[in-house]
């Protein structure tokens, strides 16, 4: 079980209510599906801060594996 924090564009991360993922190696796709099923179809890329990436932030795709306490900002297609 890991905690993933959301970060709306232009705002600070929401550390009060993390999204809990139960998968063994949860991906950004799992995170999106946990938020809402329609997000994956609108997904363009995500910015991730935390221990799962080399650079802070790093642009990732749906198959990126997340780690505990990562912060994710989703960018949708326009």
C-alpha cells in the first residue's frame, strides 16, 4: 500500500488526502484509474516529484511505476 499525493497545476501538493494504491508496482495508469476512469483517455503526460524519478520533476507516461509519497500532476490533452 502506497500513498500518492496530487498536485493541481499552479498550486502546492495536497498532503492532507493522499490517493492510496494497493498494487505491488502501481503505475501512473493505476493512479489515473483510481481518480476517475475517463482520465486515461484524456491523459497526455504527468509530472512526478519523488523517489521514483531521477529529476525533480520528471515528465513520465502511463507506464511509469510510482513509489510511496510521490507527488503527481496530470496534464491532459487540450
